[in-house]
C-alpha cells in the first residue's frame, strides 16, 4: 500500500485531495491509536507496543515509519513523539472523544425504546 501523500492518488480517491490522503493514513490499523498514545509524552517502542494492546512489532514498525514519513511523529532520545503538525492534528481529532460519549448514549437510549 503506497504512502498517502497530499496531491497523490490514495486508496479510495484519485483526486489527491489532502483530506483523502489523511483519511487513508488515519484509517490504517493502529495509526490513530498510536497518535492517541503519543498525545502527551514521548514513548519508547516497547511502551507503545504495550499501550497499543500488544500490537505486533512488525505492524508497529510499519505504522511508526508511515507516521514519521508523513511528518506526524518524530523519533528522539526519549522515544517517539508527535511533531507540531501531529499535535495540531490531535487537537482537531481530540473533541471526537467527547462526541463519542454522546453517540454512545444514543445507543443506550435507543435500547430503551419499545420494540427494540
């Protein structure tokens, strides 16, 4: 699977629109999970692997490489951390956590409706 770069065709879109490249990247297994885990501190490979529910080393290596190549994370002496661009992305997606609580409640409420 090719690395999703804005301006180039990506999975699900031939337009190369940046949003489509981002959705392709974030839709890959564990990409969002890695970003979420790096939201507040740099983490070593081993710590990331544990926090990502024992993701395989092969898949973690692949995702870290992709996230580095797309300028969302960087590696330094402390481990892996979000770049400025990665932090800005986290600030955009973080409110989804609050929204999901409301979304979950909608399922709870629909289960109380007669006929369900």
